[in-house]
C-alpha cells in the first residue's frame, strides 16, 4: 500500500464525488424541488472539475499520481494511475459536465421533459464512470468502469420510455455488452499469458509473450469493445439508433462520454497494453487503421445524404472518432499526441453543434435541415456558433480542429504513410460538404421563411454553454495550451508511449 | 469453544422440536424461538470461522470416540464459510416469512417454522460432517423438510412435492449405493480415513463406479443438467417464505458434498480423475446453456429464476471441472454470491407478489415507483447474474475464466462469455419490464399500491442481500484468501 | 467351469440379485402411472439398497453379532456395522414413506385421483 497523501487521494475523490452525487440525486430527486436537485449536480460538477484541474501541475511536471485502493481480485489491485493521457480526457469530461448540465437544465425545462431525476442521476453516474476510465491504472479497474459506463448510459438512451427508445436501448446493450464480454475473455487470456495488467506507456505485451495468430485475435477481441463504443464501422449502427434520446444525452454520448471512452479504450489497448512494437508485429494496428479510414470516408458520404440534423451530426461523429483511432494506429508520437488532442478538439466542436441542434429543436421544433431555411435570421448567435464549429470540424486553421489534424498528418508523413494523410485531407473536404450546406441554408438572405419571422434566440441556459464551447474552440485553436495545458499533456503522453525525451513514465 | 461445531447444528434442531410445542401457546412464539436459535447459530458459526482461520481445521469427535470408530465433525475454512452462509440466509428467511403467514392456525404456522428449522439443521449438518453416512442422514433430513415445505405451497405444490419426493429418494438411494461400494472397499466411513486408505489400496474400477453413482446422486440434488427435471416446478410452488432458502442454499450443499468427495476423498492423484473433470465439464457446459435457453422462454418470473438456477449451478460445477485453486475459489465465491443473488431475487419477487399479488412478467410495469428498494435489488442482482463489475458475479466469473485460461481450456471461457450474454437477455427483459414498460392495469387497480413499500420484516433481507452482493464483490480477495487456506492442499 | 460359476454365484450372485431388485424398483417408479405404485416401487428400491449393505457385512461361517460364550474371534461374527447403518436407513425410509402417504392423501383430496394423467389434467385448472 502506498502511503496516502492528499495528493494521491484525488483521483479516488473525483470518482467518489460523482458517485455520491448520482446516488443523492436518485434518492432525493422526487422529493425536493427541482432547483435543489440541479444544485447537487452543479456542486458536484464544480468539485469534480476542481479536483481534476488540481492534478494538472503534478502531471505536467512528469509525475504520475498512483493510488491502490484495495486488492480487487487475487493479485491485482483496484488502482488509479493519473498520467498525461488520462488527464486530457478527464479535463474534457469535467469541463463539459458543467456546461452540459447547464444546457440540460435549459433543454429539459424548455421541453417539459419527464423522468428528469433519472436523467440527472444517470448523467452523474456516466461522468463517474468516465472519470474512472481516465484514471484507471490497470485493465481490471478500467474494465470495471467501462462496464459501469455501459450500464449508466442505458437509462439515458431509453429516456423516452417508448417503443423506439426500448428498441435502440436493446441494440445499444447488445453491441456494448457483447463486445464487453469478449474484451473480458481477452483480458483473462492476456493476464494468464503475461502475469500483469498494469498500463505501461509503450505496452507490456512483448511479441515473444503470445504466439502470432493468437495475438492478432486477442488484439481485436480487446479493441472490439473500444471499437463498438467509438463507432468504428461495421460496429457503429448503435450510434444512429441511440439518437432517439434527448439532445443533451446525444451531446453527452456522442461528444463526451461514451464515444470518447471508446476511443480512449482503443488508445489504452493499442498503446499501453500492446504497445507500438506488438501492435505493429501482429499487424493489428494496420488493419485497424484501414478500418478507420473506411469509416471516415463512408460515414462522411452517408452524412451528406441525411436530412435529419442529428443524424447528420451522428455520422459526422462516427467519422471524427475514427480520426482518433487512425491517429492511434499510425504509431507515431505526433500522431498519438494529435489523436489525444482530437479528443479535446472534437469534444468542444461537436458539442457546440449538438447543443445548437437541440436549441433549434426546442425553440422551433424543427428536426430536418430542409425545414431550417433562413433560420439564421431567427437565431443568429446559435447559427454563428454552429458555423464556427462546422468550419473547425473541417479543420480550418485558428480553430482547434486544425491543431489535432495537423499533428496526425505530420505523424502519418513521419511514418511514411502518405495515404492516411490524403484520407484526412479528403475527409476535410467531405466535412465541408455535409456541414456547410446547413450554414448556407441558415443564412440564406433571399428567402424569408414564414416560420422564422423575427429574432428569438434559445433560452439563456441553452445559449450560454454553446457560445462558451464555440469560443473555447477558437481560443484553443489559436493557443492550444491555453488554460489547462492540454496540448502539452497530449505531447507528453505521445512521447512517453514511444519512449522519447527521457520521460519518467 | 470446543463444542462449537456441534452446537451450531444442535441449536436449530432443538428449536425445531420446541417450536411445535411452543406454537400451541401463541402462533408467533414458535417463530421467535427458531429465529433466536438460528441467530445463535449464526454468531457461533462466525466464531468458528475465526477459530478455523486462526488455528487451522477443527475436528470434533462425538462422545470422544476417536476416528475411525466414532463420528466426527470436520470443519475447515470452506465448511466454516458455508456454515456462516446457511445461518445468515436462514435467519434472513425467517425474518422474511412472517408476513406470508396467511393463517394464524397454531399448528400450521408452528409446523411450517419447524420444517424450516429442520431444513437449516440438515444443511448445517451436511456441511459440517466428516463422516459419509452422517452426510446421508443429514441429506435426508434436508430433503424431507424440503418436501414438506414445498407441499405447503398450494395445490400444485403438493404434486410438485410428491414428484420431488420420488426423485429425491432415488437420488439418496443412489448415494447410499455409492457409499456402500466405498465402504466395501475401505471398511471405514470416516472421510479422512477413507481418503488415506483409498490412496493406498483403492480399487480403481470400483471407485469409478461409486463415483458415477455419487455424481448422479449429487447432480440430482443440486439440479444439474440432465438431472434437473424436478427443480422448476418445485421452486415455483414452494411456500413463498421458504423459497429463498430452498433455492438459494439448498442446492449448493450437495455441490459442496461433491467437492468433498472428488477432491478430499478421492484426491487429485486418482487414476481416473481426469475423466471426472471431463464429465463434470460437459455437464456444467450443458447446464449453463440449457438453463439459460429455457429461462429465456418463461413468462412466470419464478420459473425463469428456477431455470436460471440450473445455469448458475453449472458455473459452480465448472469450477470443480477446471480444478485449479483459483477456479475452485471462483466456484465457492459463486456459491456464496449466488445464494445472495438468487435468494435476493426471490426475496424481491416474493415482496412483489405480497404487494401486488402477481408474478407474471407482463404485470411488472413500472413498479419501481412504488417499490424503489426492491427494484434496486432486482437491478443489482440481475447485473450480478450477468457478470457486470463490481458485483460478485463478475469476480467469480473472473476466477473461473483465469482458471480455465491457466489450464488452456479456452472452450470454457467461450461458454462463460456466451452464458453471460444469454443471462443478459432475460435479465434485461426483466429490467425493461420493471422500469420501462407501461404500467399494467392490474397493478394500478390494486389497493395495496399505497402504503409502505413492504413490511420491515421483508425489507431487512432485501437490503442485506443488496449490500452483500456489492460487498462480496468488492472484498472478494479477502474471501479468496480465506478459502485458499483449505483449497491449496486439495486442488489440482 | 461349473465350479467357477458356482463360486462366482456364491460370492457375487447376491449382488446381482440386489441390483436386479434395484432396477425393478427404479423402472417401476418411471413406468407406473399410479402414484401409490410409484411409492411402493420407491420402497422396493430402498429395500434393495438395504440388502446390498447387508450382503457387504456377511462373512463365511459367521453368526449373528450377539456375543456367545467361547467365540471371541472377529471372524466368528458377521459385521454388525452395516446392520446398524441400515437401521438408520430403514427409519429414513419409514419417514419418507410416511410423508409420501400423507401427500398422497392430500392429492386424492384435492385432485380426486392418484393417477398421473388425471392429475396432470386437473393441474391445469389450478
């Protein structure tokens, strides 16, 4: 047991706070006023963010914060290990929880939603699981929180307790549980072959440990769970189905928690369990990279054809997440850093887009793009934020999407895989193709839509978060290290994995 | 302190005799007597557990006759933990049965309580004993009490009880034949003595035949495929108050008996040991798959849970079939966990039946608003059955899988994964019904929909099971440590 | 050849008869449609096992295990232990049969018959 200091307790505290918040909301939700219940969420969100941010200086200095709580199975501990990669994801989820909570309040009240208690409780539980995933120090702890995330998001997906919700809930569960159990089998086999499950930057599986065909099978068994959650084709179909959920849920699921957890899982498995050496040796990284490429291109093409705004954004998410997967599989320090930073970038950009879509739905009840002609006149601020985020998704300079994309392209070129670089550039053009028409239609000057006579923006709780995220997207694009030094952290992680720069873990 | 093993078994036995008499005075008095006795046993079994952990296994010789002439009780860490489990679930069940007494007829209530007490005595004795014939006696005590309890469950219960009586007696008879063969070879009835003689002069062919009879006997008693036919109707129609005890614990003790025979009496050096492992492996795989598949098709929740028990017994036997120390620990951890999981599920469904009067799945719509804690238990127990961390079900699967991977039997891992997913299908069906489905007309109209969720007597077992599933999961490493003290010596 | 068969039958034949009785009982339980007959066959099974144990205790030239003046060697008395065990088994059999009969009485009360097919038909009504 490591001596417990206040420093090392923080990862456990962060997880604990969210867990307690979730329990509190569930138990007291029906009996207190709505504002009190929301207050619990906000207080927990701020405490969580404070705890997470406070650990940044230590991690930036090169230390990692370790904490083993209890021996969870014979021989392995329930361990937290806060390193650079986990910090990046944790900061994103902590920040976005505050903003999405504010937005949810506006959306739920504006829309008169039922089952709000269950919603906020499950929300808190998701963040707890996501934080646990970030800070997990070995595969078992990681798996525990990973499955917890599956269970916590199920109530969110079936929020509208109707036929469609139930069906998409079942689909979601089928995909995630099956891949989760297969990952479990893989973890067991890896444990028996290698004797350890601790995450090590650069991986702990050496090519000699496991014979070749088995290694490739294990690779895909483990990565499968991450692939499902990250929506890599052909395991992506739960994502569009899960969109029946209310928009804040989609925003959370598709921009923050679930899909990013899947991408993060892929990162951990490929680079911290298998490591670049083994991943390349068994060709798993190669195959996965090409699957990512296909996903990027196909999803962008599908997105162009969708009329429902949320559907279009969902397929855009699928594509963007595969950027991260591609960045991981290129197996170069810059690409890995870019992939990690894209978690940040995409989170802020996509959440702006989803929040805008939700704002539109609540104020005008429009779901399809074809009905949104001229909406810029009614909701100019919203649509400007939308435009900024769209351009960022495509990768324009000065918006955060450019930073991560550039890193991945540089990484691809470093490794001598120019085809991947071309894919990224092509997908940028496709992104413009499916997002700009929305902006164009919104701001069409010559058409006057009778539905949108005058300026009437969304309510403040919905408007403020989406403006903030759009602004952050621009600020981080200009100065990637602003505030939380996320870019530095991402680069640190990339270097640590590839053993460059004499890193201390 | 010296007499702990026998006192643990004696208290419920004495209380059983007294209960019928005392019930004549007041119909509740008998219940309190038994409850006090079982609680006393619980305290003593915990003390015994601590003694065994500290000092090693305990031998208690009846009448001071040394083995192999006398009968002994032999308690090591595995037994001791099971004794605690039986007493705990017994005490909980006693608390739980009160509201189910639909009659205040003194004889009837007294008789029911007596039967439950005898059931607990039988199980405790079967666990603690170190003599094979003694095991038969306690086995029959358990079975007879079970027949009676099941017959209290209404008209269909009587037929189910009679069928179970026939099947159970056949099983006990087969057990007796097995014991006879072994006695014929060794000339002794004491387990450790038998083990010593068999390892030196055992007649391997005869031992093989004896083992076949024993597997058939124990298999029938614990409802392993293909001997499980009696179980679904028996569990469904058992008296609602005793069902958690019967389904949660009664099936496990024969499994423990099988463990004793295979690993302690026969020992892993036995020539045909591998054959047993393969046979048990096949039976367990079939149980796991068959049980889950049949469970998916049920509409009555009690039948669904009964078939699910068949599958869960398969997990435990899988642990025995793999044979490595970790796998055995996983099997026993699953034994403990499943007692709380299945017991908990039956506690919950009994409470639902008590409040709403139905057990058909389609009537379960949205009952979580009226019964939040009960549904919380349903969710946690379901997740544990499926194998989601951090509930105990996940960890027992982990040990089983690690054990299987260690011996290279990947097929078992595949079956474990498949069975988890099959479990997920029907348990999520249950969760869907409870939380998502629209309210059934039946449940809305019932007057019992108001008022407290369930009486306090029922609430305590529900909360205890809920906590136990989570705590056993989180602290499973400690339990494995305790189990290892005994298992390391006998495992593969 | 006859001597081997004779010797075999003398020492092992009884066991075959015991198992034959067991098989008869078991098949009776499975085949009979009347519950009372099933119960009787169950008893037959249990008796078969009791015989099996008693045969284990037999010795050539031994007398019943009651002490006799002048005979003190163990080989002079048959093994009393199986007899003791079987007393227990008989009592268990008694108890089980008693419970079985009580259940049959109840079944007759509720279902009006103890034939299997009639019971299955009436069961559906409950």
